[in-house]
């Protein structure tokens, strides 16, 4: 999906927040914001929101000299989520529907804002999320009649796929992804799974270090997308990653940033799993803010990526 003027306003607020996180004083902040205003014409509305955000975070790194201002927050998020891991594993192992239970936890990981809540009571946040009626239906393994949450179709395609490419999102959240991936490995033991992380710092999104810290690299193959953005911008991904996309049996895409950058792309076998967090994405996805989404990409007819049929 393309950015809208509303996205630029949001990015400006994000720019100020990250500059302050990076320790810029007021004169430095004022100068940085003035530089941003001069550079904004370079941000095209033909970009996806994550691509616009990458442009701005690159500016912040140049101004502050800090390549990854979220580094500490990510580490704290991973550590906080890992404290929940043993209990969550028991929850899945004791469930009558372990696949559905693990999927509900993967969703919960996307709903928790680890960047903001890593130091708060994650048990309380998790309990509140898992108490939602739709999450409870998922945990029961129930067939869900919902246009934007096609659980039955997703399971069938997953079962029939010869391989899985899992696109990660935030630090902290990837602990919950690990639990779901472990359930996938148990459900489909012969199916190879690859977990993809960001190619460089992008807000609180997971990098190689985060993937290693939470043990994901010990249970599945991991790889970089080659793209240093809070999404998966195909034109900025590595050739190796594009080859993997083209050969993947099914792609599980976590988070709104991946949806913003990949929806409507030529990837026909991608399934988006995220919560709608803004009005513009709500309009694009066809559901209200706060809605949980598990839906297949509506792709144009291209084969392979970038080549029109």
C-alpha cells in the first residue's frame, strides 16, 4: 500500500520521538527537524509507509550518530518475553488444540507493544489479550467465519505447502513467534521452516542478535531479508531473500509493517497476520481499527517477482 499525507505526519512525530530517545538536546533537535523539513520532498507518496519510515530513520542515524536507538529497548523486550516462555510452552503442551493455542500466542505477541511495555507486567497484558472472545475461539480450534480471519483456509494451505518462510516483526514478539514455530514443527515435522529478520536497524524490529538471543536460530534456519526497514520492501531485499520468497511454499507475514509493504505485491502465497493499528490500514484491509487479520494476499498476476505474465 502507498503512503498517504497522514503517514508523513505520523513519521514526523516518530522522528521527534526517536531523536529525543537518541539524546539530542533542544538545539540539535531543532536543527535536525529543520533538516527533515528540507528533505521531506524526497519522500514520495508512491512509497509504502515502511519505506518512508526508513528514509527518516536513516536521517536520524546521521544526525545522532546512533545506528540503532532501540537497541536497549529490544534487549529488554526479549528478556521480558523470555521470562514468560516456560509458562507459555506448558500452556501449549497442555492444550487440546496446541496448534491453535500457539497461533493465539503468536497473535498476542503482535498485540503487545513490547517497545512500550517491556518493563511493565506482561502477564497482565497477556491475560487481557487472551481473554478476548476471538482469541478464545482460536484457542478452541474453532472454525471462524470471518472474511478477514480465514483460519481454516490458512491451515489447509499450510498443510499442503512444502516449505514455510516466516517474516518476523518486533523484538519481544519473536519469543511468541518461536512458540508458534515450535508448534508448526511438531504439527508438520517434515516441513522446512525459515525465519527472516530485518537487514538493519528499523525501530524495534528484530535483527540477527535478537533472533539469536531468543533461541530461534537454534530451532530453524534464519536469514536476513537484506532490507533495513520496518517492513519488507522487495526492491531493497537481497537477491538471496527474493530467491527464497519465490521458492517458498507458503509465507507467514507478521505485523502491520509487513502488510503495508507487501499487500498487493506479486507474492501470491503470502498470509498476513497482524492487528489493524491505524485508519489508513483499516481502509486498505477492509476492517476496523483493532481488528485481527489473517488473510491471504490479493496479488496481481506476476511470475516470478517483477516479471509480468
